[in-house]
């Protein structure tokens, strides 16, 4: 809801308000962004400059309050007395926009450039600012869970304007804060770093052409005493998939200036008279219920206002993907064999990953071509898809349409289609990017991908992109506009196709991509212990329904760590479950366990995918109000471990709940030479008998049942003890390093 009262604009969402006013100098002041307040409260936040600050540049020499540098603003110019970071730079020319008028609009204001936008129930405040040769429009769109804002610059003069920097959002909030960013690289996404915001500017920026695995565009600003479930926490994100920029810096007056937008690094855009430039939408939200409060808002915002409507709360299939199991080495018979196994275990969708087209037998050739590799697939994609469909499974396919190998028919025919920013051009993973700013390149991709999609019953697409772009500035932005055009043309007419985007894993995990497809492959790192960091930190800003999460073979290809199958399952359950391993050589015992995992997940799929997600001290939980599923994860254990409790959140304190462990098994081989303590006969720990036994015999682990009130579960119930070096007993938790347990907590009634 947006209202204007006594000169104060009140922008009100659920649990938060933003109060703005235009001051007498025509500048946009931020009176408050935080707790829900009434618009009339705006008055209480006015800054009283008294007799002013020393050494300040004034807009009116008779008014100590006219120092722009000391004002809490929601937009500023440069070269007019505000020496803090400016959101807009023309390159050597000062900017001095003053508000001329504003209006409140019911609903969103649509963009012209094709950048995806948040959608759904909303109101928009449009504010128009002018100066001699340009007009600036600021849009604040208020949704239930977040405010989304952007800026548009129009050249109203007679000369060209050169834009050097143009942010989507600028905000001055008062107080002491910390900034948490999510950084990393390939197979190492989303490592959380938290630093106090001081007078030194903190910058989180990507310059690799994509939103990047180096620095996710989402970040958090929190008060130092904020905790998981208490305290003031702001969440920010950008609906954009290209180079981005975010910064935070404190001023002498105690205001923290927060900036969000397209990266200004090497950015330069020339606007002819009459032309406009639109920034992507920046998202901001607030909760006084700690990090979990802000995450909850961000999750609901993504589910209701970002992902395509068709997929909102629509259950996602359990998929089998052949990549980690086969890589490029497959043929139709092998795939059908795998599909048969996957179907037996309960998978619903078979995904053929890289390697089905052109001369694609390694990552050195074939990208750019769409001819089917007939040596591997003599009956084509349609022949394979039909056979998979006949088994009762859906069929999905991998594409990497933005890239081209030098060894491809496409490159030989159109060497001029690559993005040529380096001379000579450089390759990444043996490939170039195609220049998506060229209409003929976009048409080629749209026509070829569409033709494949229409040639068979394909209900899922994995859209990959595996090369950083060295295109600079405005060209990098135009590339992303080209990508959005392609995605819109392919997928808008085919809304029922489940699009999972991917970029070497999580190199483009952003809200822009989520506007086109509801899930993203989080990371090429499928080691569940690593995934605790990746998925756990993604959960600060994105709902678990956006996570592609697969069980792979252990020892893991990325870390060589050996993890128990139950932990691989327990981590992947908190997302869109898939399996990505060679099923042909799995021992029967593991196949049985996988079949059980899939059956269990199907039972609780909606809770896992769309339930309310909470981070716990020692794990994660999801809940639909009646059923709560909570997992406890371990990394390394120490000898003689103490007792451990499990605290469940959000339960009705007066209701009675029954908790039981999701049954899990110990492999006998885990005991090595200690097997003599658990087996009735004396066995050679390295011998044939034990190897066979390990493939067939399991022991129950950590079986626990508790009936108690919601109040007791909230206080923290006592879990079974961990293995203490004193022997095996099913009433303890014997799975130690990298072990985990999953608990089902059901409401019984009052
Ligand atoms: C990228 C993706 C992987 C897989 C390979 C195929 O690395 O992230 O999941 O699709 O490409 O080449």
C-alpha cells in the first residue's frame, strides 16, 4: 500500500514501512525504512541540523539544513555538495535532479527494455526529477514482502549524454550495521562473509558478464546484535543476471549509504536525445525477526512475485540426470538401461545432459550445433524420448545455446558471430560466447532450440552457460538483454516446460534467471557437506524450491570425500531432489536405500519443496504447519561427544506432537576391523565374506520416538547419544563423521 499524507509518502508492506519525502530542495529524503509504522510518523524522523556542520557545501548559504552531504537520501546527485558515493555519473558533469512531480499507480509500471520484473499484487510510486537536459524517473513498487525499485534516465536535451554509472537504488539508513555477502567460485559458491560497515566502503561486485559465482547479487545488512530469530535485518537483491554492484559505507552523520545496480566497471552508455536507459529492479526488504524473518520474506517474494506463474507451488519431478554418471560417454542402449534403473527406483524424469549433438565427445567440440549425434543416438532425441516416455518417465534435455566451440559447424560458418572483445579472442572451457547482441544470432538460437523442443515430448530443459564473458560495460548489459529476449521467445510460448538454469553450477543464481525458470542448479559440487554451505547460505535469500539438489556417487568427484548415502539424501531432500550417479553398478543395498529415499520424498514432497524453511543450530527444518521435517547434520565428530538437543521452530506450544526418526541404516563395512564386535562370527575385515555382507546387510541406526508438547520441542528435546567408542547399539547414533538424521514431527492434536 502506498499513500501520501502531510507531504510524506508511506510505502507499507507486511511488517515493514518506508517513509519518504521531497524536501524543500527537491531532493528525495529517506525518513525511515524498517519496522511497520504509520505514514504520520514521518515527522519523527526529520533531521534537525541545528547550526549546521563544519566545512560543508550548502545549497542555500542561509540554511544550515541545506547540506546534501548530511541528509538521509534515497537518491542523490554528484557535484552538488553530497560527497558520498553517487548513484548516477555522467562523467565529469555534475547532476542536480530536483523532483517536479509524482504519482501513485495501482499495479506495476512495465519496462520497455525487456529486463524481467517482479509481478503480482502491487502499487507503484513514480517520482519524476528533472534537470537542464535530462529527466530521471524513480519507481518504487510495493509488494507484500518487499519493495522493488528502479530508475529510468531520459535524455531531454539536444546533445548526447554519456552515462558512466547508473544505479537502481540508493538508500541512507541510520545506525550500526554489518554487511553479509555471498562469495566464491566454481564448486565453491555462496561462502558467507560478514564485515562491519564502516567509513571504508564495502563493495560486492561482479564483472564476469554474469551475476557470477564470485559474488551473488543478494546481500544482507543487519544490526550487530541481530540473531537468527531476533533483531533488525535487511535483505537486498537485484532482478538481473549480468555484472552487478552493491556497496555499503557509513558517513560521519551515521548514515549507511547502500547502493545496488549494474556494475559501473567499464560501463559507458551514450544516450541520444529522446533515448532512455532503464536499470534493473533492486529488491529490498526488512524484518525485525532476525535473519530467519528476512529469509521468510525473500522466500515468499521469490515464490509469489518472481518465478513463472505456472510453476508457483507446482510440485517438481524427481529427476535422474546422466551427467556425473556418464559425462560424454553414452549411447542409446546405456541411457535406456539407466532410465530403466531410475524408473525402478522411482524417478519421474530422465534428463540427458551434455553430449547429444554435433561432434560432442568431449568439451572440445560441438557447441553451437544442433544436429543429433547419430553415433550415440541412432534414433535421435525423439526416438530416445519416446522410449523413455514408454517406460512411464518424462524426458528432459540439456542445452548450452550461448556458446560455440571453434570445432563446430556453426563456428566454421559464422566465425564473426562470437563475442569478440579480446584480440585475439580467448577461450574458456574451449569455447567462445556467441554475440547475443546480434539479432541473427538470437534468431539462430531461438529457431534451433525451439525445433529440438518441438521434435519430441520434452518437459524439462537444463539451460547451461559455462564461460565467463569479457565483454565490457554496456556491451555486457546488451548481452544480457539479448539473453532475456531469447529466453522469453523460447519459454513464454511453452510455460509447461520446467526450465532449470545452470551456469557451471551456481554462476548465474539470480532473480533474473528465476523469472524464466523456477529452479537453478546450485553448484557442480554435489558433496553434501559442501552443500550444507551452498544450500544453507542460498537459503538466506532464495527458497529451497529454487534449488536443484542431487544425490551423487561417493567418494565425491569434487572433494574425494566419502559421505553416507543417507546424508546425501537428507541434504538433497531440502530442495528439488534428483539423482546423478551411475546406477548400473550400485550394490543392491544402495538401490534399496535410494528407492526408500524417493518413496519417502514423494510422501512429503510438498513440505520439502514449499514448506517454511528454517535454519537450526545443528540442521534445517521445513514445515507446512502440521508436519515438520527436521534434519541434524554433522561434520567432524570428536571422541566422547556430549549430548545434543533438537529445537524445533514454529510449533504450536499447546499442541501434542509425535516425533520419529526417518529410518536409516548402517553399512556393516563401516566398522572395518571392529566388525568382530557387531557380527556373531569372526570375520576377516578385508575378506570376501565381509565385502559381500557389506553389500547385503545393514544395521538400524539411531531409532528414536518422542511424544511431547510443542513447548517441549521448542525448548529442545534430547536426541539419542552419539557413538562413544563403547560399542554398537541401535539406540545410539552410530553414523559419525558426515552423518545425519532426519526426524518427522507430526501434530497429534491438542
Ligand atoms: C556444467 C554444468 C554441469 C554439466 C556440464 C556439462 O559444468 O554445471 O552440470 O551440465 O556443464 O558439460
